[in-house]
C-alpha cells in the first residue's frame, strides 16, 4: 500500500512540475519578467507562449505516460514476489 502512495506522489510531482513550467512561460509573456528585472520594454507575444506550451506538453505527455506504465509494471511484478515468497 505504501508503494502505491509513493507512486502516485511521483506522478503528481511530475504533473506539478510541468504545470509550473507552463505557468512560468505564460507569466513571462503576460508580465514581462525580464523587462521587470533588467529594465527595457516589454511586448507580449502570445504565439511564443503557445509554442512554449506545446513544446512542454510534447515533452510532458510521453514522460508522464511512460512513468505511469513503469509504475503499473512495478505493481504487477510485486504481485509475483508475494506469490513466489
């Protein structure tokens, strides 16, 4: 039971990290963080934020799905340990 909670926690951390990346990308476009920190002008370009979101999702979806499959296989193999022991 403890392993299932740990596996769900890992998946939630992955999803939270990728969501944070998307949120930071959009916050950068909306608020102009580099312009606020270093000075200069800010011109929001929402196409860039959309492209960054697409790239992040293109990386996040396979990683989260692969992790989910690995965790499911781990539970499947753990079942055999109980049977064989």
